[in-house]
C-alpha cells in the first residue's frame, strides 16, 4: 500500500467534507482523530452538490482526483446527487475510478443503543464486492417493452473479494467466513463466486467457511445474527444485506464503511447527507467516527484506533446519546457528543471489548486482462435475440424455414427464460423479445463470421434481430444455461 508521508512524518489523507450533515460529521471525526494523537494530516478537497451546481457533470473535480492519486487514502462525508444535475453519483464515480473493489461494512452491538437484538452480541462484517455485478450499469432496451441489465461477474473479481474476505478475517481475528450467493438460480454468475469461494477456502484452514443462499442469509441475519462473523457476497446482495445488518445494531447513525482497493481506500459512513439535519448540530457522528477508526487501522495506527473505539464505547455506556437514539428533544448535540468522546480518550470500558487487529495483507493479482486460460474452447451455437410480435408457434415455424440450409439448426425459442417453441405445454405470457437457440451443425473453435452473416441476412428478411450471444464451451463445460423447459 503506497502512502504520502508529509515532512513531519504523518500520513496525508484527502478529506472531503461532503454535503448536508457531511461537514459536521467529518469535522467531529477529524477532531477526535487529532485528539487521539494519530499520525495523519489532512488535505481538504471538494466533491458533490456544489461541484455539480458549478456545472461539472461528474461531481468530482480534477483537484480532488489529483489529491487522491497522491494520498491514496480518503475520508469522506456523504455526497448528494442533486436532482437535475448530472446523472451519475459522485460516490459511485469515486469508488469506480480507483477500483475500490471491497466494500467493508461492520455491524456491532453498542452499549446504550437499544435494539430488539441488544444483549446478543452481534459483531459481524459484510464484505461486499464493490465494482461488478448489476452495478456495472450496463443496461439496454432490447425492444420498446423489454429492458435488460447485464450482471457481470468476473473470475478475477471473485478471487479478489474472496481472498480479501479471508485476509480480513485473519487481520481481525475472526473465526468464520460465510459466502452468500444466489448460485441456485444464477449458476454461472453468482455460481462463480460460490465456486471460487469453495476453491480458495481450503487455503485458509484456520477459518471456518460455508456457503449460504442469500435469501436464507437475510432470514438468518434476522433470526440468529450472532452466528455470523464475516459474510462475503456480490455487489447487489451486499448492498441489501449490509443495510439489513446495520439496522440490527441501531441504524445509519452507527454504520461505518470502507471501500478498499489495492491502490486507494475510501472511508465513508453508510448514511447519506440527511439534509433536514444539516447545520443543526444534532446528528449522530458515530458512523463517521467509527469509519475514521477503520481508516486508522488500515494505516496501521492501531493504538489511536483502539483508543477512539474505547472512548466511543465508554461515552455510550455513560448514556451520552444523540437525538436519533433518545429523541431530538433529549439528545446531546453533535459537538457535545464529540467533546465527550475526546474527554473519554484513554478510558477503557470494563464490559465492552475492542478486538485485536493486525495489518491486513491485501491480495495481489496478475494484472493481465486475460485472467483465465481454458485448455480447450469451442462454440456450439448462438442465441439470436429477436423482436417479434408473432405467437411463438408462428415465430418458430418461420425461423425453422429461415435457418434451413444454413450452418445452424433451431433448437428452441425462449421468451423471458422459458421455452415457448417447440411448445412444452407451459402457460407463459409472451412478450416481444425472444431468443432463438441455434446450434451449429459443426461446432468449432469459433463460429465462422460468414455463417453468422448468412443467417442474419435470412432472419432480417422477416424479423428484427436485436443481438447475438455465442454459446461457448470452455474445457468441455457449457458456458450458457438452459431455458426453463429446455432439454
Ligand atoms: P440519508 O441521508 O442517509 O438519511 C436518511 C435518514 O437516516 C435521515 O433522515 C435520518 O433519519 C437518518 N440518518 C442518516 N444519517 C444520520 C446520522 N448521522 N444521524 C442520525 N440520523 C441519521 O438518506 P437519504 O435521505 O436517502 O439521502 C439523502 C442524500 O444523501 C441523497 O442525495 C443521497 O443520494 C445521498 N446519499 C449519499 C451517500 C454517500 O455519500 N455515501 C449514501 C446515501 C445517500 P430520520 O429522518 O428518521 O431522523
């Protein structure tokens, strides 16, 4: 991990105060970090609402990107995407620009924060893949009435997040890693995380590991959350599970997070800019304070990190609580809460423990794009997606005629993932987007372009095709799934 060390020997951190309540929570965390004697210095930069309003569509100015390139560590407040300015979130831009592939969201029971789970000792961390999956944002209208989002999961992305989760478990002295996927339905994409997890887990014999279907994980999190330690999961699943787990321990005011990559790490609370509380000195800064604690541990500043965590625990134990916990008529101000924590630096809670942390060993990977090299590969056919308002039987008969004397045979037609031709007896709603599974009469290492061109010319004479997927086999394994009802 590269860092920028200042002449006084401190680590330089880019700090982005952000929008709404951002400047208040960030200032609170900065004051506490400074009071704890951590060896950091700040370089303040802007991003978010004001930048959008100045007309920069990304919401992240070049000076901010420059600063992050130099410091490689960011402590940031929440950023708003004001309605009507820009279409991309400045948060997502920052996470993606610097390949922060691991989103780490701990959820721990805290003293004084009463929840239905109080006393059960919840102390878990969700490790969410942060770059791929449905969040790649690759969407197309296949037809006027059918939208599609690509869920992209790479073997490299899976290895990175799985190894990261096991390394995090080791660094935090945790006993188990659970992999949560929807591999029972999405056998190739979600299945890739499951398979990768099962391959890598034996390299960490000191850590217990098991796979759980994600819907059951959500159910188990509500039923028996104390069974979990580290949960590793894909981006969308992680988004949902991590909000669920933060609700178990008191909600957004207490939910810290880190976005970690091999080059850059961005530390931010889970919550947003909560504009209705902005400038009122009433909101709960704990999430950002605990986020700063995560940052200090990442920087190897273990002592000030532990001192701050102890001081937060002692403050909460003393019943010093903000309005989100006890009501805004009774809660202390953000400033008073911050000062109480500063006053408690050096004290330790008798009842509430702080974990022993070791530096995390970030996994390293081959940077080449062709990450997986199969020993053999061939193309056995294509799926040709067509827009058609014909009944399935009619479309099927038409396609049979069109593919006659080409390199392909029609195996079946599927609409919304269910075989509709040849008919299976299923009662299925038909829409105007279908795919025709066309098998090559002679499978080869690749499908000849001329064969595809001939086929498209034939099909276009009667139907509108929208796109093509090749049906690959890698190492003899089909690289495509069957439609419901397909044999
Ligand atoms: P939000 O800002 O997180 O606020 C939702 C509610 O959560 C607040 O109204 C408040 O609840 C509670 N809350 C959040 N943070 C709190 C804190 N520190 N202390 C006490 N209570 C807190 O979510 P939002 O209203 O959906 O989003 C507002 C803006 O933030 C949007 O522009 C959104 O895009 C942005 N956002 C940014 C990030 C980020 O930068 N990472 C993340 C999420 C959202 P009560 O109303 O019940 O008191």
